C-alpha cells in the first residue's frame, strides 16, 4: 500500500513502533562499540587520545555529509527505499568492524578499516534514521510529529544504552572473540534483520506537488537558529560518547559502559515522561530548561571525580539532552512546509552531526593539553550558551504560521 499515511486502524503509537524498531536496530549497532573503540584505539592499537576521540566522532562527519542526500531522496523517492539502503550499509559497516578487530596486530591496517567502518555507519545512520522519522510522520500524520521524533529519540539513545552495555561485555570475551570481533558480527546481523523487515512494510508514496523543492541551502538557513542551539547542546553528548570511556580508563575505574547505559536509560525515561511538555509549554522553553540541566550534569563530571559521581553526571547530562532535539526539531521542521520535511529534518540534524564530529578531536586535544576537568568545564560552558541561543529563538506561534 502507498499513500500519505496508513489507515488509522490502530493508535498512532501502534503505527509508529514497527518502523521505529528499525531505528532501534541501527542505534544498537552505534552503541555496541561506543565504550570499546576509544579504549581499543588508545590502549590496544597504541594511538593517542586525539585519534581515539576522532575514531568515535568520525561517524558523525559521514552522517553530516550525507544528510542533504538523505533528505532529498526521501522527499523525491519516499522513505522506504532510503531506510532499506541505510540498513544494508549498516551491515557492511559491521563486517568492517569485525575485520578491524580481527586484524588488531596490524595497528595501521586495523585503524584504517575501523575508520571506513565508522564512515559507513555514519552514512547508514543518516539515511535509516531520517527515513524512519519521515516514514512514520507520513504514516500517522503531521500533527503527531512530536510523538514520532520522541519515539525516534527513545529508540536512538535506548539503543545506544543497550548496545554500549552489551558491547563492553562482548569485548571481554576470551581469545579471538574479544575486542571488536564479536561486536562486528552482531553489528552485521542486526541491521540485516532490519532490512528484511523493512522490505515487508508498506511504503508511502512521495508527496506530489507541482512546486519545485526548496534548495537545501535555503532550508539550512531556515533552521539555522534552532540548529545552532542544538549544536551547542550536542557538544555535551559528544563529550559523553567520545571521552567518557577514556575518562574512566585514565582513572582506572570500572563501569564506563554502565555510565553510558545510565545516560541512555535516563534519556529514555525523560522522553517517556516529559515529551508532552513540548506541546504544553513550547519547544523553546523546554529547550532552555533541558540545556541548563545538561550543563549541571557536565559540571558534576568536572568537579566530582569519582566513578559514582561520573555515572550521576552522565545520567543528569542524559536527562538534560533528552528533549533538546524534539523541542527544537518540531519548530525547525515546521518552517519548511510538508513537501520539504525530509530536507528540513536533514538540515536540522546536520547541526548535531557537525557538533559531535568536531567535538571528538577537539575534546581530545583539550584532554591532552589540560586534562578531563577542563574538558567538562568547556563542554558545560558551550551547553549553557545553547540555552541562551534557545532564549533568543522566535516565538513558536510565529514559526508555525510560517510553516
């Protein structure tokens, strides 16, 4: 069946879940090596912390580079083929992750293959995740956009939390199966299952409109105010994803994966419990409060040096970051109109990708020059700037009228 949306025979949530499950599989893949890669690159392959952070954030440069193509293809060809393509590239990424782990004795070859795997995973994330959001918006209708984006975030960071915990356990398997090897095999199987499921789901046809699609550069300018605030808030997540495992390793603490899992778990709980506040109070107000909470979490990491405090700081950071994307995203997507929804979502997401991509090596340099306390103070300051940018956003009613 094709069309603007599927028949309303079930609740919106019931129609959202089958497609958003595909997003869950992709983000489990993203989470699996998150706590393992920086330590693998720094300790096993013997590269410095800058390259260790870059190995994690490299994925987000690829996501950034592919956002425009994802949005354009979704708007012109429909979301289903884009989602399937993204999942298949995710399969290839898993295979290369397996090879990187198997070839760890050849450090340069291993890190090159690992880098290719990260680039492929970033491309896959861009296409599969953006397509899943637009696919679900078309299935349940534009009035449920906030619910769709919230579910996408729940599965994204819930997947990261689940994957990070499972990935660290698998990395400690004895012999050949330790390191990245078993992670790579699982990272291959999960998106393959997702691709097979996606092929069975009914597609939605591209929207027919006689007007030309809006140029991506113009869409980018439309979402720039909201995207800038998102970028500032995303630096905090960049610190967690790229540097938290290194922080635990440098202090010789156990529990890095559990801290990452706590970030994801609290993120999911806040999405479940508080996502409706976006409609009640408006995206800008929710974003301001969220970014202040995220700042607090990063300050806990900076000034309370213990594994328990670090886990608490990660949890508070997750609570703050949880609603930033949907709060600002609903406003940003509405600015470009229905025909350009995929392009607007892609352009808005670019800010997250770019912020996380840049933060990996930059934060690695800060660690090298000034240590971990300076790292977390810096990221807290940037996140606080995000709350100021949110305070300066246009009023929601004006934005919605323009959409």
